[in-house]
C-alpha cells in the first residue's frame, strides 16, 4: 500500500520560509517522479514542482520559479519543498504526489498524500 505523508506546514508571515517534507512508503521510490501541488478552497489543484527519479531535473511552475526549490533523498525516500519569499496568495493545502512518468506526474499523478496546510499572513 502506497503512503505519502507530508509534514512541515504551518503559519508563517509574508516574506518568511517553510520547508515541506514528504515521506514515501509502499513504492520503489527511486523509480518515481515526485511532485508537489497545492489547492486553495474552491479551486483546482495547481502543479508547483516536480523532480525526476535521479533528482537531476527539477521542473517548476512559473508561479513559484525562483522562490521554491524541490529536492529528493532516494536513500531515505523523501522529497522536500523549500519555500522562500512566501506570499499570502501561497496560502493553500500542499500535496505531495508520485508517478512513474513526468508527463502524468505534473498533471494527474497516480498517488497523493493527504496534504498539509500552509497559511501565509500579511
């Protein structure tokens, strides 16, 4: 059974930083593209970042490029999202996701975590 468990969310002031982590189990972690999405109430989930199996190729949405950094640790089956320069509009539930292929990892990944809330106050 696949489990993706996010942690690290919370309340932060605008301009601050948070580091999200996702621990994966039940998959051969180094075979999967890992991704981060977020969802605001009443809106669709938004792709933020993905990282390929080897960790050599990160992909970012324009909305977070230059502020967020994705990384992975294949030895510990974790993927992280470092978020700097946070803005109130970054407030959302943040989800970790996994898929074998890049094309689907950035759109409709097979596996999802339960999400962690990030709130940025102005």
